């Protein structure tokens, strides 16, 4: 496992953050013969994919993390450190007690409208879309281009699905009206005209057996790691900075600069986790609550990521659930989702100009680069950075 020995030697890389990007970078750089030191201000490794054992269940403390990728090289790399089960992400949507399969597919369309064929489903969606566009353009559909999330969503799946399965959930998640949100957000949601509840269109998918903390621990094997170290503390920074040739900073870029140009906006998430003395709470790992009135966005039942069994294959008698509440980020909260609108992207570009003047510091990961990354994209980004710095 990782070590936490005293700093006493020179390092090629000082890596700020023991999350997935920092750990992957450290492993890859070490494999090329470089010496790395990883520090993190938290008391644990693995960043937001950290899992902790509660009642023999690997609980995802910072929200559900399901690994999926089409990248063969990334898949080969991550499998060096863990065996993956064959978990398939198939969330369920709850709208005032009505249940629908996700992602939007023929099961969803049948549940919504009673249709049985792709032709029938397309006809319903096209009728709802055309009616909306005609009204929106006063009878000139050729003039229509989706300008916000609402218009994009109705163009993709019609008004019924938008109203029941998109609008409330999205407005809770982002804290904004769908008419205020950019259209690109909804493009990440798959729409399929086949009976397929697999959310991710990926060649490889699963959860690491034993949890992500165990995986990242193996990734950091024989690499020096120090926890509870806040690099932004001036005394700590003054001590550590001279000891490395390059610094890989994976924290928030605006925080690194003391928010001198202003704070970038994020959405944050608050979790309420309960241990329950019952075998099953909802029968699925992920249930999204898509009405506006329910205060939480979803409930995670962690045991079902590993099929309700422990590492030895034994059924787990209890269960652990986490309700997720979305909120506007403020300093002191954990930043989760960057608000990549025009204003924030322009501010980030100004921070990039500052970063370009740094001689030793390189920014990486979702916070350092102010973008949403899936886990495989995090690893690919670390691979590319290591290769660039060789």
C-alpha cells in the first residue's frame, strides 16, 4: 500500500491531490523512473471516488462512481490495480411514484405511452416536437435552433418525457430554470429506440471489487503519500515547493490564485447517509427522483453496485442508502460540477492566462482544468500529461 514517510529527498514531481488524476499521474510517472511525492489535504486517498466500508458495504462517500470506457489503453491500465465486476448502470426514475427506466429507451416509451415499436415511439416524439416548434416559431419551423436546455430536450424526447423525467431533476441539480441552462447539457443523455436499460454506451463497464479506495491504494503502491497536508498553507508551500522540479496541481485553479479574479461557479452536493436494518430499500443502486417537489435528486443504495454481496460472495443482510441534495457551491463546500456557461468559461480563460506564466506548476484534473471529466477521461488526461512531460 501507499506510504506516509517523512520528506527527505528531491522529487521530480510534487503532486497536489491524491484523487484519481493525481494517483494515475504519480503511477505513470513513477513507471517511467521519476520520483514523486503526493500530498492531499484530506485524511484519505482516492479523492471523490473514495469508498469506505460500512457494514461490509463499499459506500461511495462522494456519490456514485461507475467506471466505463471505450479506451482500451485506459481499461488495461486500470485493471492493473483491481478486478472489475460486471455491474451495468441501469437507473430508475421516480416521478411521484411512477417508475420509468433510464436511459430513455423503448422501455421508457412503453411505460410512458404504451407504445411497442420504435416507429410508434418516434411518431409520438415527432408530433410533440413539431407542435412545440410550430408554436415557438409562430409557424416557421425552419427558423428553429434550440437555444436552451428546455428546447433541446423537447426536440430530443418530446414534451411528456421532458416534463416528467427531465425538467424537475435538472432544475434541482443545477438550481436554475431549464430555460436558463445551455442546450449542450442535455446532449449527454442517451436516447435509444431499442429495449436497452444500459445507461452507458461503453465497451467496458463495472465497479472495482473491494472499492475504489483499495484500487487507488494499489495505484500508489511504493509512492510517497502524505495526507492532511494543505499545500495552500503558505508555510507548507514554502517547505515543499523547492523540493520538486515540477508541481502537478489538481485542486481548483481559482483557489490556487486566491480567487483574485473571482470565484468560478460550481454545483455542490450534500449527502444524507443512513444504515438500515433491512435487506433491501429500493431494489436498485440508483433511483432518480425527477419531480420538482422531492428535495433530493436521487437515492443511492450502495450494496447493489456489488450485487448485494461482500468480497467473499456472501449476501449482506443490511443496507446503506444516501440521499443526494444539489446546492450552489460556496467556499468551504466541495465543488462537484463546473457551471460551464459563457461567463464562467471566460473567467476560466483568464485564469489559464495566469497559469501559462507559471514556470513549475501545471494544472490537471477536473478542478485544475475546470471541466467535467468521467473517470476514464481523467486517466486519459493523466496519461497524456505524463507523455508530454517525458
